[in-house]
C-alpha cells in the first residue's frame, strides 16, 4: 500500500509540473524496450533562464529510483548537482566554481555511503591564456596530485 501511495504522489507531482511547463522544457528518455527511463523538468527564473533541472530515473516497472537536482548560474553554467534516492537519502553532490572568464576552476564531488558517511574528491583546474586570447586547460589537480593531460 505504501508503494501505491508513493507512486500516486510521484505521478501527481509530475502531472502538476508537466501542466505548468511548456513541452520544450520537458525531456523524456526511453530504454531499449520503449519504457520511460528518465524524465527531466525545468524550473526557470524571473528572466526565463533555466535555474534548476529536476531529473527522475525509473526502474523497469516505472518506479522512481533517483531524483537529481541540477542548479545553474545566470550564465547557464552548472553550479550544483544533488542526487537523492527515492527515500530522499542524499547519494551524491557536485559543486563547481568558475573564474571571471567562465572557466571551471574547481569541482568538489561528494558521495555518501549507506551510513551517510561522505567521501570527497576535489578537482582543481589551471588554465593558460594563449596568444590568440583563448584560455587553454593546462593541468588538473585531483585531491592535490596533478593528473596528466593528453596533448
């Protein structure tokens, strides 16, 4: 009975969101059997820019498995991502920071185990301005250790 009520609430919520958004703001992906695998719903700010993208993933019988919230800044860059289980347990977060040129300079990824214990991974990005004025990624630090880039 709890599962039926949960499915009803999820469907009701999705129908409410769908009715308030235009068809352009909704994305649906199907699996190889033609079943809905995921659906995305956008929330826009006062200037009609995408502020948050809510994505649901579904199992093979159509029950929600995860809910992802992706937040964007005023330039449309992803700044925060949160992934939750159907029971609203936080699984994963990612936070991005950008410099004044729009280059991502830091990414902090945090995953949580079944006890809620976090494990953090920190990426730092370094750029060099080229003679043509374009900023080129020259190095990535992963938890303080440099990662080699392919030339």
